[in-house]
């Protein structure tokens, strides 16, 4: 079972910048990134909020699953199965000008001071339930992933907001927030192998990927996922690089302009913009 690392819990449903208290990591870098990212989102007509009411996330997911725009949450983000609490998890909602939630990103902190992902992969994915689930870990990196581990998930963007360069920003905003609140040693995500090949996971800031973790006969099918990961120092470097490139004058203007364009394909057939497997996308 994952332990809880002590941390400051903000009130539920605050504006993302208001929920930020930089307890760990470089204060100026993380606070500036979150502020600039929030401003960029607001210029796109989106309001970002920090939440820990996972019942609301589940409600939203179930509604969008019925509409065909999302896949069922995996257990690690489903409060019906998982020991989610304000101390070990959060989710970010993005609301449009009508007050509708059009994007989400969630994170879970695992505190493994004496264990690692290699031992915890099955329990993490299935939220600790022991019902004969099978997990096979072949990536050697999993043995190294321990300590305070941030796992990103539940990354969803409503179809009419896809194609607007939001995914890369959202992935980093969640990571920056988590690293300000917990002393994260590793940032990870479980991704479809094809996204590694296409460089998509690298676009979200993950510098490395290692194959594979298998979940045969899972409720989402026979899954193979790759481990995308960053060390603490690499995560800070990535945030600094993105801040310099994307929030510098014309780059910021390009981001806003891209958000105002209609997607080239108005008839969205894909159920998600993501291939990160955590209940957000195509089943990896």
C-alpha cells in the first residue's frame, strides 16, 4: 500500500494559481510557469481550477463515455475503487465561457520509500484490489522508480477543443503543480507504445520511455503500455525550456492563435486526443 507524504491541502475547486503554494522545488520557476500557463488558458477562454472531488470527475467521465468522447476511468482515478484523498491526488478542470468542463488532467502521488514501480505496478493500476489480476513488468527501469512518484492521468479534452495545442501545456501544468506540492523524485505516465514511436509522449515533456508493462485480460482489454518518465531535475529543465520557448512573445501569440482556429476535421471520430492510458484515451 502506498504511504501518504505529508503536504498542504488547498481548498477544493480553487483557481489553479490560488491553489498554488510552492513547498518544494524552485519557487520562481514553478510559480511563474503556473501563472503564465493559467494566463494563456484564460486568453483561450478557459478557466483552470484545482480540485480533489473525484466523484465529480467520475460523473463527468461517465457522461462523456455515454457520448463516446472518453473511455471509462481506470481504477487508480475512480473513487469507487481507489483510496483517493486530497492528500495524495488532485485533478484540474478547464471550463469554457459557458461554464462547461472541456478538459481534465489528474495526478496521483505514490510514496514508495522502500518499494518501486516494479513491485507496485499491478496494485497501482488496479487500485490495490486483489481479484486475480495479472501484471507483467519487463521494463528494467521500473526497479528504479521509487520514492515520491507522480503519475499523470485522466487527461481528456472535449472533441471541439482538440487540435488547439492544449495537451502539451496541460501535461506540464499538472506536473508543475505536483512538483510544487510534493518532493517528486520521478514523474511518470503509462502510454501506448505507438505514442513513443511517434514522439507524442516526448511532446508532453517525457524524456525517456521504456518497454513494457502488460495487463492481460484487464477490463480494458489486453494492454501493453510503455513507461514514460522524467527524473526530478529533468522535469524542472523541461518546464524551464517550455516557459522560455512557448511563453516568449510571438510563441505565446501563436499558441493563442492556434486555439482560436477550428479543428481541420469538424467531424471528430477519435474518442480522444491522447494515447496516455489512464482512462483518457485509446486503450493503449
